[in-house]
C-alpha cells in the first residue's frame, strides 16, 4: 500500500522543538524557574524566534509553562484538583479552600447568547454576579452569573444595595429557589483583559469557557459563564456524570 497524504507530511519544526524543550524542562529547569529570554533560547536551540514562540505557546497550553505579568515565562508547578460541578451549598461562597468568592453584583442586559438561554429575559435587566474561584490560595477561575429578576423576587435592595453583600443576597435567594438540574458546555477560548488580570494571566492566554444553565420548575433560573485557566486545568468526567476539572497531582516524568 502507498503512503497517505497525512503520512507524507513532515512534522512541523515547532512541534519537534516542543518535544526538545519539554525534555529540557524535565532535566535542566526547576519548578518556578524563569526561562531565558526568547533571543537566548532561540540561539540555544538554533531556531527562529517565530518557531520558538509557537513551541512555547503549545507548552503553555499543555500546562508545562506559565507566562506571568512582569515576571516572564516560568516552569509550571504540579497541578491541583478543582471540581467544576457546582453544589447548591457553595452558592453564597464560604471560607473553604475550594469556594467561589462573590466580588460584585450589578444589573444590566445579558449578552445576546446568554439572553437566548434565559427564558423570557431577552431585553430585560438581569442581576450579574461576579465571582472568583480560589483553590489553595490561587485564583483559578472567574465567573459571571446571570440571574433574572423573576428568579429572586424577594431580593431587597435596601438590605444589600451593592458590592459583595448584594452578590451574596442574590446567591442566597437563588439557593432558596431550589434547582431541578443543569446542563453544561465547555469550549476553548482566550482571556479578555479583565479576566486575565484577575487570573494573573496575559490577555489572550488560553482559557476554558464553561457555560452552565441552571433549571428550576419555572424554567431557566440562571446562566453561568465561568473562565478557567487552561494552563492549569484538564477536564475529566466522574462516575456520577458530573463534570470536573482535575489537575495532575504527581510531578511529570520525562517522556
């Protein structure tokens, strides 16, 4: 049999370089160590800087490297576990090391794609709760939770007019509503400036966009759009069917 067209395609230079760099990370660099600048790295491996950038970007996506503001490119530490499935008990946040922390609550129009998921809320103002997910002291996700007014009819503007207190009030009322189920989708995206700042990433860094629609008896109760750091997360599905984000807990071994 003859070779197929795919079999005859040569491996891209940046992909081969990624393998070489990965081996160098295992043998020559420690976790948290800052890599030399692009010019020195390109000279060390005898490649063009454009090829080097492609390889570094791939290693960042795979979680081997982290690019940080004002620091540079560092060797990423081992990953830690982060569960995505949202239990009702964590709506209002808490003091645990795995809690969503309410940051702010505003009112406004939901984006078109989100409004289409909210039954009867198109064109209407909704509550927009912003939360940060903290794991082991590190911000790993940022979320915008869109809640129609009809889902929290007992909310009092007098008790909590703004800020985190207002956010907690919305979340408490949502908890009292009771949820009947949820559906979720995941896609790869890039960090916007505001999300990147909160997650200590550079704008445009790869992220996982997890969109969740929460259901109540009356219909869609809320829609969550959460941005997770793609450089630290990989997706797995547990026996219960609940989607989780899990991280490698063992240090990587050289291939």
